[in-house]
C-alpha cells in the first residue's frame, strides 16, 4: 500500500471532518473529498481505528433516542393543547440544531483520535482516510434524513406526528446495519 504524506493525511482528515454545506449550517451527505485509497474492508481495519470511530456511532444512536423522546413529548404537548405550533417549531429547530452541533463535535473528536493513530502508525493512514470518509458519508446521510424529517414535521404534523419513533428508529437501524457492514 502506498504511504500517505503526513501533511496530506492531516489535510484530508480535516476536509472529511469539516464537510458541510454552505449557508444554513446543515450538513451535506455528498462526499466532496477524494480519497485515493481502496475502500476499507472490515477485516483490514485495525481495532484501534474501530475503537476511535465507535463513539461517533454511539453518540449518533444516543442522539436519535433523545431526539425521538423530546420530539414525541412535544407532539403529545401539542395534542394536549399545552404547546403552540410556534413553540413546537422552536423545539424542532432546537433539536435539529443540536443534532447538527453534536455531529460536528463528534466529527472533530473522532478526527483528532484518527490523526493521532495515523501519525503513530503511518502504514494505517490510507485505511484511516478511507474508513473515515465512508463512515462520515453514512453519518451525514442519516443526519440529513433526521433533520429533513424534523423540519418537515411542523408543516405535516397530522401525517407525521405518529411516525416519530418509527422514522428515527428506522434511521437507527440503518446506521447500525451499515456500520456493521463497514466496520464489522
């Protein structure tokens, strides 16, 4: 396997971790970072790399559960007349922004761990770049889907209010299944 230059490694890790769309602060699931490495296979990923990535999955799963609980609580309050449509919209905006901010914090933390591992083990750099890019694409995809659902909820309340746990549970299952395919 070709060795990656340490400076280029750091630059590529930074660009993967910081992939975001322009104006509204939302993330974009489109991969814009070209990683010149073959797709990582679970069997070829060092355990230390898997361990460094694990908090990203765990954090996203915890965040889905918290968001589902808080969203459902808001739905119940709206139905009971204890929360206005405007208050519900504000809650949804807070939850979406929190999901994005938490994702970005986890990305930064994961990037730093992977950067350290890559500098300690230069022969892992290509694998780290490949797997971090793949995992980031997955995390951004499920986050985009979560934010899209949340943002559509206030305007489609009657149709979607009863689907909060199902929709976020489906995203949780998608993340778990794909994560297992990527990292074993």
